[in-house]
């Protein structure tokens, strides 16, 4: 076998593998960003879209909170306890780094506000009581409405999805929206006298 034939046979046998590797290399970023942008997961009898669920919960909360605030009367501004701008910026920077961690941080903000409300109302909740148990007690004592309870429980379910459903991507925008929602819930709970 002469050199031109040998070179020709090597080029022919390496052409397809080199082409495949080159295509994978060229398309790696668009394909990986496409995979990471998956927001919706379908399973046996369920569909999850984190962003849509956060938006839906925000609308539901907007309907639930004003109704209950009207029942309570006007809430003094100094009692709202809104998260400071610096805290929100810190949370948003967490969302930029890791969206799942931002969702968990948002939930912790809600959880802290629930426990604080139970303590202010002197409900006698044991320190090991779950947030869900405390929320049920707050509804039973008519401190929060059933609608607010459902909204907070839905936020808890979204937190659980963020932790345990690792098959899909939570975008930075979705994490920021969850943080804003958590701030809204927390501020409302802190405003209750």
C-alpha cells in the first residue's frame, strides 16, 4: 500500500467520528442551555411548571390577602416588617448563583414569619411543631384565613418540588419571583397584630 492510499483510508475511516465530535463541540452550549431551560415536567398523572405555579400562587395570594386584611381593618405601616431592599438584593444574588437555594431561602423567610406570628399570638406551639401544624392552628384560631393557609401551603409544595424534583431547571427569574412571593407572604404575616 502506498502513502496516498494509506492516507486516504485513514481520512475516510476518521471522517465520521471527527464530524460527530465537531458537531457536538459546536452545539454543546445551545444544547446544554436547551436542556437547562426545561421548566415543565410530565409524569404519571402530573405536570409541573415551576414558573407558572409561582405566577398562579402570586395571583391567588393577591386575592386572599386583601380580603383578610379588610376583615382585620387597616394594618399600621410600621408593623408590615417588609424585607429590606438589601436583604432582597442578597436573596436575588443567591438566585443568580443557585435558584434552588434561593427558593429554600424564600421558604425559610415564610417559615420564620409563621413561627413569629404563632409566638406573638401566644399559641403555645411546641418548638418542634412543623410549620404545617402551626398553620393549621393559626387557621383554627382564625388568625389567618383558609385562603392564606392554602397559599402558604402551595408555596411549601413549590419549595418541595424545588428540592426533590431535580429533573427540571428553575430559572433565575422564577427563583426571584418565588423570593418576591415569599417576601409578600412574610410581610403579610408580620403585619397581623
